[in-house]
C-alpha cells in the first residue's frame, strides 16, 4: 500500500460475545456477579492476611500477592466488557487497545511466573519443614515477588515492542471482547508471520515449558510425601491437588491461545472467558478461602468488625 493512500486505524471495534440484546443482558448479570465475586474474594484475602498477625507467614504473604495479581488481571478486561454489553458500538481507541495488551500480558506473565514461586514454596515446606521459615524468610519472599513483577513487565514490554511498529490501515474489527495479540496481529497491513513465530515462542512455548516444569515439581512433591505420616500425606496431597488444579486452569487456556498459529477458531471466545474472567474468581476459592486457617481468620475479622460497629 502506498504511504500517501494509507488511512491509519485510530480505533478498534469489538464484536463482543453476542449481538442479541436479551442474551447480552443475561451475560451482563452473569459476568457482573463473577467480577464482583472476584473483587470481593481477592480483597477479602488481602485484608485478612494483612490484618491477622497469625497469617504473617511466607505462604500467606504469597497468597496475598496472588490475590492482588488476580484482582488486577481481571480488572484489565472485565470492566470494559461489562460496559460494552450496553453499548451499541463497542469501541476502543488504538492507544487504549495497546494499553490493554500491555497490562494484560504484564499481569498475566507475572501470574504465570508467580505460580512457579508458589510451587517452590510448597517444595521447601515439604522437603525442609524444620528449616522452612529460615529458607523462606521475608527478604527472600520480597525478592521473589519483585522478580516476578519485573519478569512480567519485561515479557509485556517485549510483546508491545513487536506490536507498536505494525501498520494498521483497516479493517479494524476484533472478533472478541478485549484486545489481545493474536486478534490484533491479524489486522496488521503487513506480513506478520515472523512476528507471530516470535510471539508464539515468547508466550506459548514459555507456557508449555513452565507448565510441564510445574507438573514435574508437584510430582516430585507427591513422591517425597511417601516418607511422611499418613495425616501429613493427606494434608499435603490435598494442597498439591488444589495447586495442580489452579496451575491447569491458568496454563491450559493460555497454551491453547498462544502456543499455536494465530488463526481464528470457534472455541477462542469461550477459552478467553475462562482465561480472563473465570480463573481470577476461582483462584481465591480454590487456593486460599477453602483453607481452614484462612476461614477461621475471616470469621475472627468479621467478629471484630461487628464488635467495632456495636461500640
């Protein structure tokens, strides 16, 4: 295309999840409930862990950071999606689209690496229980968390650095409810096969490698449990199972979306919903709120709040 005839895209249009008003109203109520549950559940974890001195341990320090990641990650896409259910034309500016991609991959990348940190924490707790507090001290936990955020930032910057130079001269319709690399890349007015390969390596291949490393780490943990008492085995095995469920919920959709050629499939939207909206809601329920110690702490916090109100 000649430079003089190029019309640069200033906005993108989402097709959303449905074009039917009745279905959109129903989906709005469903996802409003999901997002509200996500916000309340993750805020409850952060407030409880912060205010309860008994939860000032390495494990709950990491759980609080996972709750923060889940809350922020879901907030990148969910509020815009909810507003768009009542919009006749679902529009996002080019700058807003690039910002959404940046924060989506920043927080998503940090979450993927953060699961590796939590797996390491669990491995230390099982293999070195007497030295756990010494090994997983506050300084190490803070360094691990900061490293995870920096790695997520580096991952996102690398994605955006490949996206920003691309020319977008039309069309500008995205068959989704948020901006992401596969959909936006298809709209570029140039050959993107090399960029697609680089992004698959940057996201998809990395997801596959980390997923299998995490599964192997939990397999090692389960093997190590054979030397523990029956009660300890049951408790640790239950924790491992919940961790594997969460890891699978995050990695399997991510692998489906990023570890293949960026062509459109009918399952893409359903997988995207699971990846962006449902998983951040289920994480606190599976990972933390089903924990008896956390449940007891939440009840203590609620009782204190009731006493304060009566006074």
